[in-house]
């Protein structure tokens, strides 16, 4: 109770799958997994879903639906008692039981709790429709909805995704003081350093628990890998010796050789779990850009009464590397969509150089086809693919 655990490992190691099993979502596994008695579990997925037909407040209130229903029923009983022929004994008993339950969770102040939580995570106004929110704003609403439940175990899959710096700071402080257990997957090493007291590493089908924060984990892992490297070096040398022997005696398959052949096979199989090497990504140098790359002239954009930016102008020079920052909902993603032509500014122009070819990956990777595998998506279904050919 109260443990703060970070789950780390390479992509595809099973981090999200483990969280989903603990949340009771993924049931396709061997073994057993269940929460303790009277332990509630809350789960924040990487791309949380909100009800697009509801407002911000209505979505957040779903996190306290049980309490809200009890308060509504309590008030309804008061109305029913004023009707002719009401069964006062039965209604009074039900009202008394409800009052005890509402008192236990401080349900009478629910509206105030929702207001405080929404303010703390800087959610958009409660009457705003969810369908018009940015990715970061939606994530803040989903986080608020989850935290208002106060589950005994919080399972968070990339909780800082799309959050601005102030929201990350608030979440960091909140989780450090959270009374329940927290298990999280995040690539934000500073967040892990400041919040967790344990690290669980998933690596090549095995798991390794480390007590301490992320920095401590790195130190302990370095020692483990150093030891593994020494052992691996010994295995590699032994494998080479046995391989030479196998090649020298192709006909030596008598009984006295079988044990040595089995040993060779065991060494060979152990290579399957050896340390994965570091990948190297080579980015090809593009063709030479001209003097004009991107010129933005006096663009403005608003959604209804919400003004994102007005008379914005800038020029991107050849080789320029620019970071776009700002609070959630400020218009960062909208600016990218305007530059790529996916959105149209209310006024102003965007001019692109004649040699410029744009590449764009959006927050939710909507352009990926869920029906395709990785190779089909990258190669467009071709057996062979030319790169820069």
C-alpha cells in the first residue's frame, strides 16, 4: 500500500500488456492475477477515451458516478416521501443507509471536489464539449476523471503524454502524496526519478525489480549488465570451441560424443536470450533546401470564442530546428495542421519553398492503418522497398 513503482523496458517488452492484465482488461494469459480484497483498480490507458457527446464536467463526473448516483437517490427519496401512500419505514431505512455511505466518502461535497480537481489539473471549462478539445486537454480530463475515483491501485500508461510542464509538475506532486499504490509506464526519466521508489524492468522475457528511483536503477542495472557481459563472453568462447569440435568431427556421433553435442546445443540456445544490442538510426541527408523553407504571414485562428493566435508571423530558415511550446490548448497542434494544410487559417498565409517536402506525425498517429502489420504499413505491401532510390 502506497508503493510507487515505475515499469521500464524496451518497446514490445510487454509493459502495457502487464498493466492491462492487472487492470483486468487483457485476460489472455496463463497464471493468476487479481487485486486484494476490497482493493479498487483505476487504469489510464495511453490514449484514453472520453464520451464525445458529453461536456468536460459530465465526463469528469463519470469518475464519481457511484457517489453521484447515491446523492441523486438520496434526494429522490426525499421527494418520494412527500407523495401519497409513501412507505416511510422502507424509504427511511434506505435513506439512512445511503447517508452512511455518502458520509463515508464525503459525497456531500462532490461538486466542490470536482471543481477543485478540475482546477488543479487546469481542465477546460466544465461546459465545453469534449469533441473540441486538444490532445493534452483530453488527457487532463481523463486524468481528473480517474483521480476523482481514488482507487486503491492506480495503473498509469504514459501519464505525462501531451501534458504541459505545469500539469506534469502538479501530477508529480499529487502522485508522491497519493495514499494508494501507483504503477506507471513512462519514458519521462525525470518524472520517474521524482516519484517512484521501485523500478520493475522487463527485459527479454524476464523481470528485474530494483529498489530506488530511476537513477538508482541505472546504477544497479549497469552492474548487472557488466556481470552478464562477463558471463556472455565466457559462453561465446565456449560456443566457439564446441563449434570447432563439431566441425572437425562430422562423423563423430557415437554415444561418448552425445553429451558434448547436447552441451553445444544448450550453449547455442542460450544465445537467444543474450543482451540486445543498441540500435542505430541513420537519417539520410535530404536534398539541398533553397533559401525559402517556410514563411508564415499574419495567420490567425480561433474556434468559436476561443482565440488560439492572432497575426502570427515567422520564417523558418534552412537547417532550422524549432521547438514549439505552450500550455495545452494554446494551439500548438493546430499550428502544425495549418502548416501541413490539414487546417485552414482564418486569415493570413503559409508559403512553402519549392524544394520542401514535409513529413508529419500527429499525436494520435491517425494515419496508421490498424488492419496492417508493421511491414505492410511501411512498405505499402511491397516485397521490396527502395529507400531514397
